[in-house]
């Protein structure tokens, strides 16, 4: 069972908006909030890449250049949820979006280190598909 669950994916036209939501698959899986969480995506024919990340304690954020000014990562610690607001979507944003955390139950998988942000994640959701048409 994936420890995290994404929702909010879908299909929109270019210029439209979507909001992705990430929550623990079960409240029992996370007794403490992970220190670092992020959103990643896998575009068609490409390797998984980082989109945005946040340190849940300080609120410090990181964005990849291609989404700066369009995407916003945020959190609701009381609800233990993570959000990605995506505005002005482009066809090249089409792909599968994953939520990930630096901590979780069991062993880490598909470890990904965000360069320049000092966050390494290894606990993933199953992904949410985003399709942007031109």
C-alpha cells in the first residue's frame, strides 16, 4: 500500500488550473508530519522530475524553474495534507504527478534527492494524471 494518496488530477485546456491534494493513505501511517514533502512528475518519455518541495516545519519552499510563477505548493498541517495549485497550465505539463515524503512506514523506495534543497524523499503516492490540451 502506498503511504500517500494524490487526488485532483484531470484534464484541462491550456491556461486552465488544477489543484492536486496529497494526504496519508491512513492516519495511522503517519504519527508525525514528515519534515520534507514534495511534488514530482513524470512526463511522457522522460524520467521523474521534481516540481516543488516544502519543509513542513519552516514552510521553506523550492520550485523547479519551469513552474515558477505558475505553481504553488502549500500545506495544511492540521489536516496533514499537501497541495499543489497549478495555474496557467501548458500542454508540456501533461504527465503523472506524484506526492512524496522523506519519511514513512517501511523502507524507502525510488529515493530521490532534490539538489540544492537538501531533501531526499523515498515514500510515494501512486500518482495523479494531469492532461493539458492545446
